[in-house]
C-alpha cells in the first residue's frame, strides 16, 4: 500500500513536470506583428497627441487601465457603455476619464486592421505608452531647463 501511494505521487509529479515543460506562455510582445504591424506606432501617435493636448491625460489613461484590471481582470469592461457598466458606476463618475482618447485610438487602429486588436490590449498599450511618453516629455523638459538656466 505504501509503495503504491509513493508511485502515484511520483507519477503525478512527473506528469506535472512534463506539462510545465511542454506548455509555454502565449504572451508575447510581437503578438500583433503580422496581423496588425503598425499597431504600436498608431497607439503611440494617438497617445502622444492626447498628452500634448492635455498633460494630465497620461495619468488618466494609466488610471483607466488600473480600474479596468482591478475588478475582474483586464477585459476592457470599463469601456462598455450602459447604465449597469463600470464606465458609469458610481465610483467612476467624475473620476475615470480618457474614454474619448481610447475611442480615438480604437478608431485609428480599426482603420488599419479592422476587428483584430482587442480593446483590452489597446487600453494596456495606451497605459504603457503613457508612462513612456510622459517620462520622455519630463526628461526633455528637465533638459531644456538645465540648458537655459546654466
């Protein structure tokens, strides 16, 4: 009896190990490289346009992504219209903003590759680019101040 349970445990361990070795993650940075090759440039262009228009938009897009992922995972449910959706939920009214920027990004992406890129991915890329572009803008601003003051 003892030998059988040991064998079963060893067998289970080996099976799990093989599954871990055989399986692989499907998350990649080049997921849309063939189906929508200009996705990243399109999103970055729209995010930069929005940040140049209103600098607070960088933080708003990051916050929008956070609110989307916080409840039930990153599913773009925060973007859904409707009285019972997250977009118009009490905590998000007068708080979550940037919906029009995400809509502009989605429109630009759809004009290049319709029906390919998910709204959740667009929101995630926009949040990432907000961090990147805000950092570049701040660094550039700091460099200008150093150059003119010294």
